[in-house]
């Protein structure tokens, strides 16, 4: 595929249009891919037993996949693949020469306002999106990694593109001269794994997230958003990003974001999302999501589809959710009072006669807020340390409600 560059005072230049993920950049003339990618790696990777070493394990026991970014080069084909993009972005230097060209991803629309992004330059195919959301009204519960790849391949098939495959394993050397394994199949530059947890009630979910906002996960920076409805660790990291949020609050935002429903499909989805939001809120559902990026996947030896081991991904997920184990400790509910009410409690605890310092309406308001914690500010404190009530929050893996149903992978609509 060629693109005519504009004239900047010199002769026009024809440039091969390549997506940014394709391992070529700059101006090229007459580039021909090798007849077979195997020519790049002449020696197959063989185990001591003499069999090709395949370590892939795509079975999943924890949670489901919430996002995938995958790509694969199909070099040496007799016929180039269909070109698929939404235009391109070209970067020129001061002399008018094209430094590099990037294909824009093509948006593929599915039913129930679902979408994903695909692009192909004739040789390399890339997919990015949420397989659990594709063709469905929601992604509260989703699919395993293996099932997710099946859904992705179904989408590619509708676009006349080949499926992602593991390929073959070959031996190569890195810059340090060390032997490494290189697979000819698909690579994964992002994978999100998620799990829903039930806290038992909306109050417990609120207490848990407020408590979590005060925790630290290794060296990652902790942030919280909104009314502590979202807590995250490692925002901006180039390796991984971990967040925990109230699923009920998030679903309510989606159900109310588009009040003008103009189709039966949109109305059906809004009603279903609202029903799920009520269930998630009443059950106190909090959701944990771990996003693993390219650098982390390389280090975990899960960058190639052919060697990805979901056990390794799940162990990494459990390392991040280990912070939840601290939530089984006692949580001081008074720590989550608003500043004014907490100040009134401290004054009362210190022995101050609060009745003489506030209006009757303010006193009744603060008393109502403190009574659920076993504190009555109308009764003078004896200045003996008061032990506030505490609650123990234990998280359990959430299970879908009886009325919730998920289509089988073969039934997921790919149009």
C-alpha cells in the first residue's frame, strides 16, 4: 500500500504505509517481506526430550478477561490480507520527508453499542478491545482467556482476516548474546484480568473502599476518586495498573448517561444495566481489575500467545489482591465520619460539654450521626477511652444472580 506524500519543493516520495506496531519505519523503496517468517529464525527451539517446547496454558480459574490487545504478522502469504484502517497519520521532517506513517485503528461496531478496534496493513493484524463486552449488554461477568481469544477470532473472521494463532517456537539471541525463545504467532501487549467480590452490603462496600484508600501496594502510588468509589494503584505505570471500584456506582453512571433512548435495543440495555446496578449495589459488589502491559508480560514470559501461562497471570493478580487480606482486620467505623462530626466526637471524648457550644438543631444532627456507632453526645463522657464499634469485612468471590445469563462463546453475536 502506498501513499502520495505532498510536495515540499522536492520530488514527491512514495512511502509504504505501516502501522506503528509493524517493525519498519522511515522511507522505504521496494521493501519485500521474507518468503517465510521462519527464515528469520533458522533453528527451532527444541526441548531436551527432542519435542518442540510449548508451554502455553490458557485455562483460567480466577475471574475473567476484560481487555486484550493482540497482533500477528502473516508474512509470506501468496495473497496479501485485506487492508483495514481508518486512515493514517504521517510525520514529516523539516525537509518534507516522511519519517514514519501510522495506520489508524478501524472501529468495528457490534450489537448493544459494543465495539472493538482492528487494523491491518496487508501483512500484520492488530486487535484491541473487550471480548467480554462484545455483542452483549454488559460485561459484569465474562469469559476466560481461551474463550476470549475465540471471540476475537470470530470477529476477525467476519472481516476476512486470519485468526490469531500460537505459531512455532524458534531460538534466537538477544543483545546480550543470550538464547531466547521467539514465537512466530500472535503477541499480547495488554491483558486485563478482573474479578468481582461481594462485601455483603453497600455500607460494607463503602467502608472497604475507604479503608483501601489508606493502604499501600508495594511502591505504587495510591489514589482515590469520587466519594472513594474508585481506588487505584500505579496510575501511569508502564508495567501494570491496578484499580478497585464499586461496580454498582459504575453501572448506575452507565444506565443514566443516555436518557434519550431512541431504539428498543438501547432501551433494553438501559433496563438491564439498571437492574444489574441495583443488584450490585445491594450485594456490595466491588471489582478488582489488573492491567498488565507489554513490559510486564515480557518479564512474565507471557508476551507470546504460544507461551502464555494463565497460572502466571493469576499469580500476579493474587499478588495485587493480597492487599485485600488486610480487610479482614477490624475497621474503625469512626475513621470514616465527616470532619465536623468527627471533631464533635473528639470534643465529647475529651470531656467537653458540647451542649453549650452548638445549636439544638446541630446537636441533634451530630447525635443522629454518632448514635449508630454507640455514642450519645447528650450523655457526658467520663473521659475514659471509648472503644468504638468495629466491623470485619470479608470479601467473597461474587457469583451471578439467578436471573443473569451469559451466552456461550459460539452464540456471541459477531455482527
